[in-house]
C-alpha cells in the first residue's frame, strides 16, 4: 500500500499551476529514488502530463543537484519548490528556490505566494 502522505499538497500545486499550462515538472524530492517514472506520473495525478523527469543524484546537497540539473538540461526559466535544508538556505541568494517547511509544504501561505509571484513572471512557453 502506498503512503497516503505522498504528494499530499498536490491539490494546492494543481491550483497554482492551472493558469500556467506550459510549466513542466522535474521531481527533485527523495521520491525520485523510491519510485520509477511511471509511478511518479501516477502520483502526480492531473499534473502527470507535465512530468519530464527527475533530478539526477549528484551529491548530498539538493540545491547543488538542482543547479547541476538546470545546467545539464540547459533550462533558463525554472523554479524549485523543496523542503530540503539546502534549498531553504539557498533561497536567500537564489530567488528561484522556494523553500518550505517539511511538515507544512505548500500549505504554507508564504510558499504559495512566492510560487504564485514567480510563476507570474515566467515566459508563456514550456519550462522544464
């Protein structure tokens, strides 16, 4: 039986991404190590069609893994929502990192506001 807590904040993300159909999703969470791509697509539910892959594991710092993946994929417009401590710390210097509390995730109003503001300035083309 799957963990009912996985992607528990997905409905909030669905609502925030609804006006931005070009935004694509690359999973950076530890779930990328636990599930294959097909399972991640299923767990993403209505957002599954936006899934384009996972961040490869390059080391212990999630923010460094994300930045390496951004360079590897040659992504110019990106945002990273994550509760990993390295991402939370990195958001002070890199506004495209949206750190959130591990227990509250995207239920945090501050994280929702920051994501909404950052999405509103992205170009209207696929991101990912």
